[in-house]
C-alpha cells in the first residue's frame, strides 16, 4: 500500500473519529447546529460525485434535497399533535383546515382536491422510502432523457436549473396541499424501532454522523471501482470513451442517480434536525451555494467537498451572528469563494493533495540520496 493511500485512509478515519467525538464538547443547541452542518457535508459529497468525478455540473441538486425533505416532512406532519387534534378520526394537517372551503368534510381523503395524496404518508415508513425513491426515479428519468440525447456541458446545468425552478413554482402554487410559501412546520419526531429522534438529542446527531460516514465511505468505494475509473475517463474525454465501446450515458445516469439519492437522504435528515420543510430548499441560490461548497473544499475530493461544506457553513454562521459584520457577511463569504477560485482552483482538497505529494517526494529523495557522513579533517 502506497504512502498516499495510507494518508488518505488516515484522513477519512480521523474525520469520522472527530465527528463522532464532537458531542463530548458541546451542549444540545450546539449539537443541533453541527448536525445541520453534517447534512450539508452530505450535499458536498453529492456535488463532488457528479461535478468532480462525472464532470456534470448539476445546478438543480436542491430539487432532490427538497423532494426528500418534503416526503418525510409530510409523514412527520401527520404524526404531530396539531394534526391529531382536528376533530377527525385520522390526522389532518392544520393548514388544510385553514384553507378548506366552508362545509368541507374534515377528512384527509377529501378536505380538498389534492388532500388524498397525503393518505399514504400516515406511515413514517412511506415517507422514508419515498424520500429516497422519488429523487432517484426523477434523477433516473431526467438522466436518461438528457444523457441519452448526448446533452452535456452548460446545457445540463441549464436543464437542471430550469427543472428545480419549475418544481418550486408548483410547490408554492399548490397552497392547499403543500402550504405554499410557508412550507411544512410543527412536525412530529421521527421514530424508528421505538427510538424517538429529538432534534436536540445525541441520538439525532449520531444518526447524521453515521449517515455522513456511510456516505463518504460508500462514495469513496464506488469511485474506486471499475465503474468509477470509467466515469473519470468519460469526464476527461467522453468521445474517446465512447469510441472504446463504453456506454457513456449509462455510467453518467448511474452516478447522477446516486448523487440524487444522497441528496434525498440529506433532505430527510435536515427535516429531522430543523423540524420544517420549505420551498426555499429548491431556490436557485441554495443549489448554487452547494456548488460553492464543493469548489472551496475541492470538487475532485469527496472528503474535501464535505469539509468545505461544513467549514463554509460554520464560518457563515459565526460571521452572520457577529454584530459588526451582520451587514457584510454575505460579501465576506463571496470574497472567500473568489479568493479560493483565484489562488486555490482545486480547493482545499487539491492543496492537501499537493502537500502530500511534496512530502512523499521528499521522503523518496531522502531514501535515494542519504546524507553522506562528514569526514573529520586531519590535524
């Protein structure tokens, strides 16, 4: 095993050890905030997988994040106390009653024209499953349509951007079903195997830490497989890869789907931690911000993109809460991004890789040319 490989494994192990040891050093409020940062780290990994390894700049990643969030939020909304106390045998979201027409039945099946869509979400298992399946299915359908037509480059970015904005408009316009701009709030707690995940508990933090760790390890293993090597060859020269007989679109769709699945899981975790789902998850600014995280951390480094997402959000939180900088924190974050692009185009991960290569080279040179012993001068 090479020295670079050993350092890579050590970096992953150290990062995972740090995030699992973090609860020792903070209170419940701090844990809740760090849990959100870990969720953003998963989004950094998802962007690095498509942009850094597949060469696909997806500006609509917020779509998959938002869909995952809404699927679980719908189940958690029906399990909240406000939905269970509406004078019906079955839970009914409170906002549906506020928007219902006079004389409408207070039943989930027919309180409005679209309320029947909520019926399957009376089980949290449905929300959990659909939170992964729906983003994956939509990503698969979109990928087949786009990549089979050999659409690439900036056109993929435009298509994904248009799609996320379209879905956001639909979510906002469907006020009676989705609560529009207000989103879904006042949610119940996620319960798995009798364990309730309080947003401020250590159990919820460890759930986020475990999901991030599995995402990092799984993504790392995937990119090192034969499929991952072929994908990187496609990124570098898709014409040559197609000439050599590889099904370029199939590999692109596969990794596009995996990235969407990661974003869907991240969306569900965010709902558990933040206790709300909002159409702002599908804003253009949020999807572009994910790209900034990956660029700062290093789009060609899964761990770098993850750390970049966590660091940027930590800095953003600290700066935005500093009274002297409250009016300029967005400019500061933008300046950081510009400086990284200008002076560290490969991000923090690229800098770490260069330092490691320099260290390995110096070590090899030291072994090849050991220092000669000095001879004492004759007296």
